[in-house]
């Protein structure tokens, strides 16, 4: 069908910066859709055109029905034990939001503690994070509305299931709170109040830590820590295992470079003392025995190691290596049942190792297979812990693990509408443009030999590792003979700091080269063929997709950049954008500005080239990567001749960057994307 794109007003706006003349004709689309009627009308017109096109796709209804069927299975979250109680999330299958349950004993009946499904008519108000008090008597929980990153925190009496009336505002991105061991209150980090009309775009600064005493108004909360001279710093509270110390981790930006400050909670004045100075290295508390603290760190160890220090020594305590750096990448550690449980990545797959508190190896925790294991939280004197295990063809199963005996038994396993053994999972390695060896997972039905329509996914930023994980919607794609490929490109954390550094700042092009090389490899190996390769990525991955489409439009048949960072010259002006300068650089500095201008998706659309079919996805309430990025990019690719394939935008309402999205919206979005990609890669369904 012939698509008539909406008319988008073009402004004659050109700015001179560092000797470059840069046009920005669609800057007006940065305005908040809730405040600007013209932007709201533009969004409505884009959705009208997109919905009309999607309605013509024969695979849309099939994917919607099948993905809904595949979502309809019982799912459990990791249990958290506090006192004698066990708290866990549960979704019966198609509930828009998971429900929080509690058991008074392990084998007891669960009872509903919080069911958010009645909080809004559209199901877009979610229970975000939650944290029970040490004795399990009270529960602090966060409410997330319409996908926004802002949180409202409330307190609940676990025995009665009733709210206490305590309410805390100003938290963002997560429930950044830590309970006092005596249950008298909690420490939390918040931002200052923001005017309602600036809430979704204002920069986030002046993070501070307070103490809220139960039964008092937020206005009476005690200020514990702030850095007014450094307004861009963020602070995160944690209580030591023995309750003696408040441990404050300070960062600036997205890099894992932290300063650590202690607050002696046994002193009524709560004096602060910085023990790890500057923002130079990663430090994460694994636990403590008295004044002996255990840390994971990348100081002198790009792939991380475990060290100890005696915090009573001085304001600059000496570190002592306990577990040295390994070829594998250390992800984290915790003291559970008197044992150090350490999680490693071995070529992007989880391996769990056990160590004595003297650093002596105690062997591995046996896992069900090749995949991703998470959890292993608990108490330093309790051998009981839980972990979740998942892989590309295995939905999450929860296991109960005994640290003392090494025994793992299933605690909650899903019943499935497909057979995992029908699917083949393998890991391959390919050479990037500069010869770097990059891992990639391939997943498909065992009887698929290729070349076949293939969906290639990657992220490649902020040191985030992409590990095997289950997706109901991906199963629907593979059931019809499609292939899923997941490339662990540079910029991620799969091989530690060096892998991250290799794909950020001046090395960002390596991420794009790695992704392009993955596509070339898939075609060269006959896994997919010309005209059969689709690409997908979200957030930083949306930037990735936008950049490589500009650089190699001939390589891809279709692309779905989701909630992407598309204007690399102005990203630092909104909400959390200022944090990202650690990965991208500073547009205010000439060297960075020119480099960013060289790959910014919005600024590098290549008129006259035949582009792949593009479905841009974003949401009006995304206050992390504001939707103006995707709006401007959509206007740019629709304004010029890029060939005959469609270039559309799907803009969700009352949805944000991804977290808290109701199940029905997840299913609808996946069905639309898969139908679009199937149309342009030749995937036959039914």
C-alpha cells in the first residue's frame, strides 16, 4: 500500500557550534506531549497512519493470539525472607500487573498482600519495588504510574494488609531505601520536588538521603547526607549486615565509579566518614563481620575481585585481596550462611562459585544448564537462599538452595504451552571489523536449517551484560521458523571494564561495527539471507539500531529502534540524560560534539539511499529517554526519499521506558513489531 506520511512542520533552525552548521528543523517536537497541543496532534496523526498500515498485515492477528497464549502461564518472582515470612511476586498468566504475596512459613499458603491490578482502568499503574522490614512486620512499596520513572512510596502493615498512612515522594528510577534493623524507620534517597509541568523533562539533580521515622510526616524526615557543592552526584543507602553502619554509595553519571561514606548509627549524631575517596573504581558491599568489610571491586582488576578492609583502621583503610581477578567476569557477591557466594559471567553465561570467608574455594553451585542465574540473597547466618534460572528456551524457574548442603530443589516451576527441547541454543564467536572476537547466541527450532528470517538484537552500552533470558514473544517468532540472534557487542559488561571501555566514548563506533559484523556473519554463514535480516534494540540499543541503519542501510531488511537516544547533540538536556555523558561524552565539548554529530541517528539520515522498513517505537510518558528523540528521528526519516519501504512510528500512551508496562500492552506491542518484521523478512505464519 502507498503510505502518506503526516505533514510535519519544518523550522528554519540552524545552529553554529564548533565550526559546524547543524540544522534542527524538528526541535519543536521536543516539547512535552502533555503540554503542547501541536505535538499531541502530531502524535495522533502518526499513530493513525501506523495503525492503518499495521491493520493490513496478515500476521498481526496471529501473533497477537499466539503471544497471548504463550504469556498465559503462572510466573513467580524470587522470594525474599524476612523474619519468618516469605514475600514474592506472582502472575497467574495474563494479569496486567504481578501481585505481591506473602507466606507466614515456607510451605504455608500464600495470601495476597498487594494487588495493583485495580489501581487504574488501563492497568498502567504498577507495583514497582518493595522492601520488607527486618522482622517482616512492615513493607515499604513503590507505586509507578503510566511507566514514569517517578515513585510514590507507601508503608503497609503486613499482618493486617492495611496502609499505615506513611507516604514518601521524590524517589526516582527505583525504591532507593534501606530499613533500620530495629524497624523504626528507613533511610531513602530522593530528589527535590519538581513542578508538575516540568516533571517529565526536568534534569535530575541534588539527590539527598533522609531518614523517615514510622508514623511521622515526610516533612519531619531527618536529612542524613547531601553534597550541595556537587549537585550532579547521586547517593544510595545500604545497611550493613549487623545494622551498625549506613553505607552510602555515591556516583556521578552511569559509570560504576563510586565513593563510599559510612554513617555510624550507634552514635546518635550519625557522623559521616568517607572511607573510599574519589570516583575512581567500582565498589559493592558483599557483607561485613564486625568492622571487617567485604567488597567486590575493579580496582587493579578490570574483571573484578573480592577484597576486605577493616573500616575501623582509618579514613583510608587498607584493602586486602581475598579472591583475585579471574578470566571470568565477577558480577557480584554476598555473604549467605557464612559463605561468600559469588556470581561470575563466563562468556555471558552464569557460573556461581562459593568461597570461605578466608577466601578458600568451596566449589561451584550446580546450575540446571547454560543460562542466567540470579538471586542468592539472604542472611549471613542463615543457609537458606533462593535463585532464579532462565535461558532462551526456558522460562524462569525458582530454586531453593541450601548453602550448607549444596542442595537445590525447585520451589516454583512453570507449566508451559511449548516444549523447550524443540529449540536449539548455541553460542558462536565471530570477528568484528578490527578482528575482535565477539560472542553471539543463536536460538531456533531444531528443524530449522536456514537461511531463515532472523531477528538480531544487541544493547552494547553502560557496561550492561546481555545474558540468556526467556521471552514468550520470541518463542512465537521461532515457532514459525524464525531465528533469534543476540550479539554481546562491546560497550556491555560481559568481559568487564575493558569490554565496556571498548564500546564507549571515543570507541563507540566499535559497538556499531560489532553489530554490523554480526549481521554480515549471519548472512555469510547461511543462517539468514539477504532481505531476511531484521534488527531490534531499545534505549541505548535504539541508538545502536538508528546508527547502523544509517551506516549500512543495505544490510538490513527491517528495523525496530525502541525508545532510542536519537539526538546525540542534546541528550544531556533532559531528565536522566546528564548521567549518560560517561558513555557518550559531553556535547558541550568540541571533540565529543564532533564525534557525536558523526553518528547521531537524527543528524545522519542518508537521503537517496534505500533504507530498510523501520518501525520506531516509543511512549508518551517515557521520562528517561524522552520521546522527543524518537519524534524528531521519525520526522527526519519521513521527510526525505529513502526508498519504498515504510518508515513509521508506534507511540504508546500511558507507558514509559519499559518498566511497569501492563501485560496487554506488552503483547500488543510485540504482535505489532513481529507482524511488521515478518512482512519485510518473509517470515510466513499460521
